[in-house]
C-alpha cells in the first residue's frame, strides 16, 4: 500500500514536469521578437545645439547599436547534431539584429564564447574580428563542438564580463545571450557574474533548452523578462526564424497589385 502511494505521487510529479516543459513555438517566437525589438527600438536623441545659434533642435530617432555576445554551451550532453541547430539559431539571431541595426566596424558587433569545462571555455571570436553579417555568420558556422565534460556557465559569464570590459564599445548596448541545455556544475555560481554584468548595464538573456535545465538557475542568470525555454534546439531554431520573420515588414500581395501604373 505504501509503495502504491509513492508510485502515484511520482507519476503526478512527472506529469507536471512534462506539462511545464512543453513550449509553444509561436509563444517563444513572439517573446524573442518582443525582446529583440525592444532592445533595438529607436530612441529619440537630441543632437548637440549649435553654438550661438537660436535654432530649434529636434530630436532624431537613433537605433541602438549592440555589442552582442553569444555564450554557447558546448557540453557533451548537447550532441554534435543539436549543436549545429544551436549555431543555426545563433546565425538567425544575428540576422535579426542586422535587419534593425546593421553589423559593421562602427555599427553593431558580435562575439561568441564557447563553453563547457573551465579549461575548454574560450572566446571563439570577439567584437571587431568580423565586421560584416556574412562573415559573422560563416564564422559561427565554423565553430566546432567541444563535447566538454562539464558545464561551467559561471566562468563563461566571467569571461563575458572581461570581454565586454576590454573590447566593448562605450555607447553600444552590451547584450550577453546564453544558450544552454543544462545546469552549471563547475566553477563560480553563474548568478554572481550575471549580477555583476547587470550592475554594469549589460542585458543578460538566457535560453534553456530541453528538460535538464535548472529553472531556478536560469532565472538567476537572465534578466527578468529575458529568460526563455525551448523543448529542443530544433524548436529554438524555428522560433528564431519565426521571430526574424515577424521583424520583417509585411507586404501582402495586394500591396504589389496596387502598385500599378496609372494612365494619365
Ligand atoms: C519565414 O519566412 C519565409 C519567407 O516568407 C518562409 O519561407 C518561412 O517558412 C518562414 N519561416 C517560419 C519558421 O515561419
Ligand atoms: C489596394 O488598394 C485598394 C483600393 O485603393 C485598398 O482598398 C486596399 O486596401 C489596398 N490594399 C493594400 C494591400 O494596400
């Protein structure tokens, strides 16, 4: 009888876990789009007032430029196949940003930290190394799966802080974007460097993929409003693509039909 009760409770807990892990692709896509579009939303900026003049200076909308630092989990549990989907999702995020705030030497910039064990955690490429969207995407495509035996998310975030301190451009908005499939199990608690990044004005976002992520830890890593979950890397890739599509101006076919030449 006692065994029976325990069994029933376990089934109930398992069912709840499964239910809470099911992510709606549309909802994820909308959430990604809302966050990225708010980060890239043009702000009204007053140009400097010309000296001595009695000019009326009007504010101009200026799109923020990002220093976008991907922090990509490359631990063995991800597997090489799913790591490819993770890289594809990163490339789509880069496309999204480029559509609103183009990459360039004086524009938005991107970097990537690949992490697993502390010794394998490294900067794959940094801000300013690649200045076109196509070179950034092809560089992401070349990232090799490290297949590391641990998940040192804290040390990876410490490295992100160093990278932004050394290579970040004042005036660009620092964004750290973590993609992980699990919970950290090596090095400093990731909450500590994540809080330091936030205190330095950096936006910290995290996507936890699959059912092995630690939800409490995700909420400690990401800013409130920038914590996402996906059931799989394939789903994250699809949602990123949908978010990108949402960011593109939508022209119905009727719009083109209406562009006919008028007879005069
Ligand atoms: C995004 O838009 C393209 C072009 O319209 C379309 O082919 C593709 O299926 C869309 N992808 C998603 C995931 O919605
Ligand atoms: C096309 O033109 C018609 C007539 O002016 C207008 O009612 C309709 O909204 C237009 N459609 C689009 C997609 O612009």
